[in-house]
């Protein structure tokens, strides 16, 4: 079954039927925030979203996808969503709460998860070349509002800021610092100019480290 929204086509199953209208309504209201922030004038092709109704099927799908790039036999037990180009794949609510650390999550959390991955798709529409983890994940966390009530922390390396491998709250912390300090236009410059992102990230990392970590002298 499918629902067509302004920016999204969402594929769902009978497991989602009791809440699909509410979920779609919340998603529709949330999309404009990230689209406006990124100044996307011509959205183009709609983002395709699939809600998996089987956890094992979702995990097999992700393993097979990742094998194209890296050697992997299983995905992390906490993984519940991903974005690939212009498509989003997440679990339905019933399967979502079976994943590690998400046992108490609600429909609001599922909406935030979908918006996190949708933000990645919007980012893909405008970014030049590749991105760094702190920017891509920080952007997605901020505009999905997943960590709005979580305290910011800083305990990761520059290598992890660039290539991943750390707790996501660190990416959120660094992105928040840069956004609050330098503003929206600078964030858009970093997204569109990979050379600038590469040159400025070490400095931005050190500034965030100074503000939030225990490394102050």
C-alpha cells in the first residue's frame, strides 16, 4: 500500500494501517523546515519511503546493500533506518521497538526517524561531492529533532568527526556549535563546497572541543 505526500511517497503494510494517516500528517508538517533551511527551490523527484514490516528482512536488505561497499555479515542491533540516494528505509513501529535501545519508542520517535533519513535525502540533493559525518549526521539529527532533550557532549576524535564511528550525540554537538556560532549561510557553504568543509573542519573541531569537552586548561 502507498500514500503520496507533497515530497514523499510512503510504502507501508497492514501493521502501519492504524497510524499511517497520523504519521503522514506529522511528516508532511515537518518537511518544510529542512527544505526551507537548505533553500531547495526545485525539489524534483519525490523521496521514496519504505516501512519494513519484518525486522529480519530489513537486516538482510541492509547487509546485502552494504556488501557492495564493505565486508559485512550483520548490521548493528540498533540500526532501524537508512537513506540511500533518494530512498528511505525504516522499520514500522512494531518492528522498530524490537531494536536495541528503542524498546520504549513511540510514533513520534518513528516520525523523527523518518525525518532524519529524509533530511539525508534532502542533503543529497544539494551537496557537492561527499560530506563529513559531523555535518551530515548533525544536520539530520537537528532537523529531525531527535536529540532536542539530550545534553550535548564531546568525546570523539577528529577522525571520527570526519569518518564516523562515534556516538551520534557528538555529531549533534559539533553541528549545533557551528550552526549557533557561524549561522545558516555558513552551513550551506560547507554543504556546497567540499574544499571549504575539508579545510575548516579541523578548526571547527578544536573550537567545539574547547567549548564542550573536559580538555580545557
